[in-house]
C-alpha cells in the first residue's frame, strides 16, 4: 500500500503546530499568539489547465500578538520533486486570499529524498518592469543535519529525524537518538504512538540493525537503558498484537469467502441434478457459463 505522505505530515504538524513553528521559524514564533489557533477545513482546488485537482494540506487560523485581526498559516508538504511547485504555491496563496481576505503566511515543507536547491519565489518580470515577486517560507528536510536536533526536547524534531540528512551507516544511531528523545519528553501514549509510527514509516531497521540497536542500548547508563529498552519492547509487543489481529481478520475474510464459494457450488450442483442447463443456471445465479461449468466439474 502506498504511503500517504500528506496525511502523515498533516497529522504530525496539526498535533504539534506550535512546536513546528518554534523549531524551524523561531522569529515567526515570537509574533504568533498561540492562544488563538483553529484548524480550517481542507480546500480543494482544480487546475483547469493541467486537468488536476490539488488539496491544500493544512490551514491554521491564528492571530499576531497585540493585534485583533486574524491571519492564515498555510503549510504545504511536498513529497516529490515538482519544478512548477512555486507556481502552485502562488495559486494556493491567491485563491486562499480571494476566499478569506486575510493575511496569509505560506510555508512549504520539502520532504522528498533528493537534495536540491528549491526556489522559494514565483516571479513575473518584463523588460519594462516587475509585475509579481511572490515569496514563501521553506523547510528543506534533507538539508538538515539530524545531529543538530537531538538535544532539543521537541516532538517535531524527533519525528522528522527520519526525513533529515543521514547516511545508511547512521540508521541505528538515528533510531537510538530518536528513542532517547521520546524517553526524555515523557509524552502521553497517543502522542508517543504518533511519533513512533511516523518515524517507523520512514526508517525501518533490518533485523541485524535492530540487534545492533539493542546492543548499543545495553551500553547506556542504567536508568536510561531501562527506559529505552522498555520503549522498544512495548512497541514490539504492539506490532505483534497488530499483526495477530490483522491475521485473524484476514482469516475471517478468507473463511467467509470460502463459505460463499462452497455454498454457490452446492447450489449449482443441486440445480444441475434437477435437469437445469448450464445456460439456465448461469442466468439464475448471475454467474458466467464457464464459472458454472467449473463448479460442476468439482463435484
């Protein structure tokens, strides 16, 4: 099943909106009044020229400190390379402004794997003058050194370690530091589960890497070692329970399917014994004639 990147990022940032702003935009954080925060419904825009529909990821209505007027913060996660993305950000901005008539803060989070120099502007210039010079704020995750964030007790930082710039040889250390951050922050179970699920979606260690992780955790100081190991075991148990539940559910579905098939086989064979033709049976049961013959052959 493909990963719904936009849904994952939306849930993460919506849960930790203030933490996201303070982590990546500390100056902006100083001006926003986080006592007034509400999340607006999704906006769906149609690009008539391209024949595509786009859904705005996250809209937040809030205020600036000392001001009564509301502002809109628009956060867009971009999980794939798109050369025309700056233009799309401007289209979002213009349509949101047209609808809400409020000041809008546009933010783009680039979360794809390639390291690129992304533009944060969309401009329309002529030899005789400038018509448009649109700017938006950006976070380019792969350009962030994950080690710069491990000392921060910020849940957004912990989750997004999984999308920052690390090497394959650093994967075990990356997860170890993520677990240490979770232990330090002492979040409630729901938030902890959200962060763990997000991280594991993008950084899934191999069995060998998991063994190395446990070995390194065992070398920690006693109290921290116990807390991190307890966390690892807890989520391993949850994964086993989830797998068991999914297996039972799959078994039930398979059983129902098999039962229906057996029932249909019995019905078709009974109708045939009463002298009905393959064509008549197919018409009554809404099966194809080949399906009827196959069921009769299994008698």
